[in-house]
C-alpha cells in the first residue's frame, strides 16, 4: 500500500492552489479542514505528517492575524515545507523530512 500512496502524496504536494485570491483561500481551508477528500492518503502515516504540517502552517498564519496571507498560486508542497521549516527551525531537518515523506 505504501508504494501506491507515494505517487498520490507527490501529486497532492505539487497541487497548485487557484490564482484567484478568494477562491484560493477557500480551497486552502477545504484542504486543511479535510473537506477535500484525497482518499486514503491522509490515513497513511506519511500522509498524516503532510496533513499535520499543513495544519501547523495554518496555525502560524492565524497567529499573525494582523497580516493577510495570499494563498493564490501556492503549492501544497511549498506550504508543507514552510510549516515544517517553522516547526523545526532547521533547514536540514526540514529537507530530511520532506524527502522522507515525499
């Protein structure tokens, strides 16, 4: 099953969010809240890590509520990478995790 999920995780990571800022924000919230279903991917341990760091990225955005964040044309993989980087505060650890998960 793990070999089957790897391509799905990569497909999710390279997914681009919409260009329109309102549509992009809506799409982002659907992803973080789990409204957009990616099937069994987020049930896999590596898929769970992807989801957890996306949620962490979201929490960091909300902490800086005075600043507005534009999600348009962002990729899920970049948001995952940014969330992991903020969590670990180490580029090396983030790169290691990124290649382990994806």
